[in-house]
C-alpha cells in the first residue's frame, strides 16, 4: 500500500491555551488536528491547575515544513511563558496527500 512520509507533532499544553493553539496551528498551515484531555507529571511535578494535573494533548499530521513552522512558533511564543512541551515523530501515512494541500 502506498504511504506518504509526514510528521506528527504532539503538543502537551495548559487547557487555557486551546483556542490560541488551534488558531495558530491553522494559520501556520495545519489542515486539521486532534485534541484530547491528558494527565501526568513532568520534571517539575504535577502542574497546579483546576483540576490538578489536567492538560490537553494536541496532535497534528503535516508536512515537515508545516511542523517546523509550528515548532518555531512554540519555541518563540509558548515555551518561555507556559507549561508546554512538544515532540516530533515521523510517520508513513495512508492517504497522506490530504495533508499536503497547504
């Protein structure tokens, strides 16, 4: 089966950032995203929030160019000010051409 090499960016962030993140992701070329609630503890322990420890997990499948733009924005505008972490994974996506339109 034919697959397209793409990137997956995963972002864990404070729930209050959801609307802003979605706006930025779309503006930077993401054709879509998935958001789910997540819980956990990082190097700084459990983050104080209501309820404690709850975050959002945002996942975007996109071209390397789009994921690079997203990582650059996160590093400049989010990392210095908010509890946000992100990582990049490579994937081979069936019907990947859907993600190359932007």
